[in-house]
C-alpha cells in the first residue's frame, strides 16, 4: 500500500509548550502517512513530554544535545538539516519564535533552523495575550517575510482557562499543510486563482441575519491546494472561523453585495475563478438600524441578490470559470443547466446531504464537453486537487 508521504524525511521540532503532548499525535499521523520522522526537542519540551515517548514512536534517537555527534558520527544539526525534506516546529513557543526570527542559536532546535535548507513550517501555540503581543506578531511577520510557512493558531479554550486565539492548529490542519508542502506540483504557476468560500450573511437588523450552513472548508481547501500547485491565490471569504492558509491573500466580506464587489474588483487580475461560496440568494429588502421588536407575526420582504458567477460569466474572456451546484435533487441535470447558463468551464455538483459543513464530501464534476465524473466520498483536500486537475486540463485544451 502506498502512502502520501512515502519516502519523505521530516524533522519534527518540539518546544516547551503545554501543547507539546499533541506533538506525539502529530508524529503518529506523519509516520502513518509514510514519512520518516526525526524528533528534535528543546530542554523545556522534555519537561512536558518524555523523549522516550517520541523515541519509541519514531524508532529514532531524539536530538537534543548540540554537542553530540549524531548516529552517523556527523555533526548532528548540519547532517540532519541536510537530509530533511521539511522542518516542522510544532508547537512553536513565543521564545523559540523570537530566537528563530533573530538568528539566536543556543540549542539543537534553533541551530537546525539556521543550517537546514528545506522548507520550514511553524505551528505556534501559546496563551492568548502572548500570541496577541506585538513582539510575537512582529517576529512571525519577519519569519513569513523570509519564506517560513506559519500556520495560524486556533480560537478556543486555552490551558490558562482563557478563551481566545493561541491554541495549536488542529492535527489534520498541520498534517494537511505538511502534505501540501511536500507533494505539490507546479502546474498552476503563472495563474492567479480567485476562490470564494463560506456563506454570506444578509442582515435584517444589527443582531439578526439570513445565512446558510456552509463552513467554508471546501473553498479554503481549494485555495490551499492551488497555492501548493504554484498559483498566486486570492481568497474572498464570507464569515467563517477558518485560518487563512499561509501565502494566500484573503479579503473578508459579509454580504453577497460585498462579495460581488470584492470579486469584480479583482477580476482583471484573475485567470481562474472558482466560486465555492454559498452565496445567499436573497437579502431582506430593509436593514433595520435598531433591533426589531417582537410582533405577533412578521413578514419579511426578500430581494434577489446579484449572481456573482453569472456576472463574471458575462465578462469571461480567457478566464476559466468554475461553479458549484449544491442540490438535494436532480443533481446532474440542474448542474448542467447552470454550467450553460453561467458560461462555466466546469461545475462541481454536490449533494448537500453529504458534504455541507463537514470534512469530507462527494461530488460530481461536469464539463462543457458533456463529461460527467462522479467521485467517491473524499476529503475536501483531495476533492480540491481533483477539481484543479480538471482546471489544468481545461487550460491545456484537453
Ligand atoms: O444558481 P446557484 O446558486 O445554484 O449557483 C451556484 C453557483 O453560483 C455557486 O458557484 C455559487 O458560488 C454561485 N453564486 C453566485 N452568486 C449568487 C448565487 C450563487 O456567484 N448570488
């Protein structure tokens, strides 16, 4: 059986955060996907989790000592850095991030950062106030400017009991990012891909809105996959709680009108438009400035929202246009009609009884030549790559 990370050498750097125990799961997931992993720990990481745990699971010695020769009798940090395909530091503490940003190399992990030539991916984890501190943010910006890939932290409950941003990114997000960085093709180089994602919210009054259950995951997965394949990626997102994939330029919008302006404003620069957003078809005709009072009954007049994709279809030129069709019945015939009506190259039809809001989805992809391809239930990342494979085929004129 083949695995997605077969033959890949990964260094997993673990620093002294309470989230260090999650690095054990990361190690298991990466080795499960076929990677060979060498674990490097800081002094303080060893106070949170025993090196023996990592040693047992990775079946390799743990590198901690700057002054020891490694198992091949070479200078450890130089030899290890030379062998690796990726250096993942998860969790990365504020202290380690500061050292990396300034070239301080006082332990094995930070020396390795300076001596390795492979891509570096950081997954920060710390308390809310530390993560928000301008010093930490400045250090992260500095590292990103040097090409280090930095995952956003997640929002939620922290070890301190505070609620906020600072939690280590989720296991599957980290491993998905690793996979993206290590298995990319460059077949979208030179393209600017604009992806829309998430729902729109159409306000009724200052506290209420009309919306739908879209999570934004499909659009974010496409943005990340397009970036991995070398495209310049613009993401226009409705309200979601998802982190921006590193290297992607994101514009946040709330309503369909705002999404229309954000898309049309960037259309000239766009060579491929993928409309994965679940745009609300209607908006309330009035937006009350104050919270509406309870009444015995209430009738709300709804107006049709602009159709962003149809508008982009009218200005198509050589741009490739991909739409989505979320349906509960007559999937293929409805999708085929939309493909024609909106001047699309491809349409991705999904039965919303499977994919909406979840981690996996089952889609059928239709093209202008009348081909209908029904895919099995797959992760949204895999579906994203399947869609992009067909976009590349359209570009080549296959
Ligand atoms: O016609 P329907 O809403 O089913 O078409 C879905 C496709 O059109 C999706 O790609 C969606 O992002 C896009 N759309 C749009 N503007 C709207 C409604 C849908 O761009 N107002």
